[in-house]
C-alpha cells in the first residue's frame, strides 16, 4: 500500500507510542492489512464463479468486507496507542513520587530511574519507557535520552518531566522537591478534568433524551 515518506515516519512514531518497537512491526501491520484486503475479494471471486447469477452481489459484498477489514490493523494500533498513552499519563505522578523518595534516600538519578522502572508494576507501559530511556542514557547521555523520550511519547506532561529531570544536575537537592510539586500539580489537573467531565454528563444525558 503506497505511502509517502512523511506518512511512513508518522506511522513509525505511532507504532512506538503503541509499544511496538520491533523493526518488523510496520511490515507485520502492512501484511495483515494486505491479507484482510485480499482474502474477502478472493472468497467473493470463488463464490461468484460458482454462482454466476449472484456474482455481482458477492463481489459487492466482498469489496465492502475487504474495505472494512483492511482498516482493522491500523485501528488496533491506534486504540493500543491511545490506551498506552493514557496509562503513561496516569502513571507520571506515582513515578515522580517514587523517584523523589529515591533521591531523598541518597540514590543517584540513574539508579533511582532503574529502581522506579523495576517497581512501577501498576503502570507497565511507563516502566518500559523508563527502562528504555535509562538504557539510552547509559550508552549516550541522560539529556539526549530524556529528549528522545519526550519526542517519542509526545505528551505535554512527559515533556515537562523530561525538562525537569534534564535540569536535575543544576537543581541538586531541589530536584526531589520539584518532582513532588509537579506530581501534586498533575494529580490536581487530573482531578479537575475528572470533575469537569462528571459535571458534563447530566447535560449530555439530557441532550440524548431530547
């Protein structure tokens, strides 16, 4: 299925946000799309040959089925991406609390990130991302690893955390307090959004019943 270089790059980013880091992930999605596109058409063709009187019905049905099924692989990737980004967003506050406690206990930032990644079991997607970021920092630098993490996930909250951690050396002991403050800010924002959505529900229900 032809696509431009920009579309290919954007879909590669979406795959990473969905947690598919294998180099074969893109080809697998394209292969599933191709199979789901071709298989209904082949089946419709076989049925049309067997029953020529209903050939046009089979072909139309096969074309509609093929068009519908061909979007399933991409839809799955987009749904997984949405779910994973939501999990990462929800886990940031707990991650910063744990990181702050590690720093207060005298652990260096790299060791603190490793400890958080291994113990953040409630948010496995975020734990995986922290592990990737920590390994990148080991072979390069923490600043570059944080920048790549922020670009890869592309959430405003992640960019704020990455910016805060990249300034960790300048902040010194103040990093722990800054992390706690940012975690409280994230929780307060989530609480406000939840309250806003709850307040909108009666209005939505009223409009539905009208």
